[in-house]
C-alpha cells in the first residue's frame, strides 16, 4: 500500500484510535510526546459575574484573572441544564443529561444514578493509563455502584450530593439524613465542617499533582461552594466587601492559585490543560448568600442565560493563546470529545452530543462553534434553542423573584411562577434577553422551531436509561 492510499481512517485504526475520536494529539504524534495532564475545576452555583474578569464587584479573584490573562476567556459558554446532577452528568459524559436519564438534583433517597453503560471522562482517559481523581461533590448517585470509584476514578474524597441535603437544611431539616463525607468508598465522617471543605479539596488536589507529576493525570476538583450553606475558612473570613459570599469566592480563587502553583512547581505548566467553570447560575432566592449573573437574566433553575451561561476560563501555555476571548456559543458537553481528540482516545459506541472544539481553544483563525444549535432543557422539556446570535424560547413556565430581593443570612425567599410565550432574542445586541424580536424575524423563528422539534424528537427516541438500584 502506498502512502498516498494509506488514508486517515486506516492510520487511526493502526494506532488503535477509533475513527469516531477524530484526532490524534493535536500537536503531532511522536514517541516523545507526553499525554497532557487535565484539570477541571467545577464550582457550584457560581454566577456569570462572580469572577473578576467577568465583572465581579466587592471581591477580587487574582488567580482566576491571571488564568484568563494567560489563557482564553469564554464569554458564551453554557451548561446543559441549570441544576446540579444534570449539569455534572453532561460534563462527564459529553451528552445532554436527558439523553442519559439524569435530570434535576439527585437526593439521598434517590434510586437512580449514572449507568454502567455510560463512559465518563475518567473512563475515557483510562484508555491512555491516566491517574484519575475527584475531590469534591459527585452528585451522580450515592450508592456504591454509582460512586466515582466505580466509574473510572482512582480516588474520591468528598460528598455524594449537595451539602444542603443534611439535618441543618434551613427550610426542611427533617427531610434529610446525616451528610456523609466519603473517601474512596468508605464513609469517614458525618456532617463535616463545611468551613473546611474548600481547603480539604485543595490540599488533596495538590497532593495528587505531586504524587503523579511523572504520570499523566486527570484531576476533577468539584467544589461544593458557593452553593448554600456557605462555608469559608478563617483565612478568608471577613476579607471581602461582599460579605460571606465574597469571602467564599476569594477562597475558591485561592484554591485555583494553589493548583496552578503546584503544576508550575513540578514543571508541568506546558503540559497541563486547566479548565475552570461552574455547574449553573446563582441561586437567587438566597439573596446575600447568592451570586450575580449580571447582565444576564434570571439564575439557577431557569433556561434564561443567567441559569446556564457560565464564566469559563481555559489555560494551557503554548497551546491555548494568552489573553484571548472566545464569543462562540459552546457547552460543557464539548469538553469530553475535545479531550478524546487531544489524547487519541476512542469515543463510546453510543451517541454523544458534544463536539471537538480544539480549533477554537487553540486559537485557530476564524474557528467557529461546530454546533448547528445548542438546546436547553428543564427536566425533559425543551425550553430554548441557541443558534449563533439568536436565542429562541418555546412557551414555558419558569421561576422568578420578579424584581424582589432574595433572602438574607442563608434563609431563602419563595419564588413566583411566571410564563413566557414564544420569544426570540438577538444576544449580540440584547444579552439580557429583554427585547423580543420574533415578529421582525419570522424566518428565524420558523427555522429554530423546526430544528428544536426535530432534535427533541430524536433525543426522546434514542435516550438511554439511568442506572438503578
């Protein structure tokens, strides 16, 4: 066979890389190449404006701001659903969470979790013999068969679900059992001191980096903060002008700084991709214990951009251009196939929804979002579609404070129910989704309606069940 006839598919097959994975390591394949280390820092309920470079007020985030200067800031980056378990399911599998049967926030009495038939990011990188760890919140099932150590992670230290699901819940303390702190698969404490969580996760992350400095690793730091109840260590208590919430964000920023320092100290800077983002927007009913999504509309639990557009920063010196900004509409589901392409791993045989966004991340000129559209669900109902600068909402009910302030001191206020008819927004001119232009653009409405209905029909026809006990 001549070189001219030796096509890409055959070359990938020879190397043991599935054609679906679409790419060899992007910097060129040779025996001397090292597999990149991958670190994902995923916070909880952090708003779009809760990072300095995204417009934070009342506190500073010098480490995240430095990360943005040395990497790329994504200003149009979304989660797949604006709630805890659903968002994490999509990040770790590259699928819309509805496709794999996980929506909402799984509680301590839930009988479902992530299925054994799904491939997580940890299992993806295990194809290339990565060391893997999660420190923080899991929230994809608390029974042993659902724990991270059964789904590709070598190490787990953290909580199986949200830390408000415990006997100190501000409204329903009687509804929850004691909150377990788990190491690997063993419960090591109940109702842990939440003021120490961010520090504990950071210490574990730094130790993991030190231990694996000579071996490729995937590190997933899933902070419980700034989800309520807020907890901060003494080293940051009272340090911000934004009260306890600002203190918590400052400690998260410190954590990012500690992780970056450990990477640099061990000579791993040029071979480590670090991604920072959050699982959904701020829980606005908690008022002074919640963040800000400004200038976006609404927050957690809604498909307005305040619920699903998140601050995102990616850094990889020499691979991702410094001080860059991406305005293309992207989603957490894209991280899975992008990493598969970077390391030459096979994608799962079943359908995923994410697409490789390395051309954008690497700063390729004129690179665009590979998606025809992004689809936004609440539970199993398709509520909105984004295509380029256009965002269309189908008629639906949603929760809102309707201009009222949120609660104080960790006690929430009640939401009201509101309704939207079919509306269309030009996000380039109207990032706050305030001015309906559907009447002026019936062709766009028709196209997005058709695309949404077609996608929704396909997804519901091919969705897979979650794991069950």
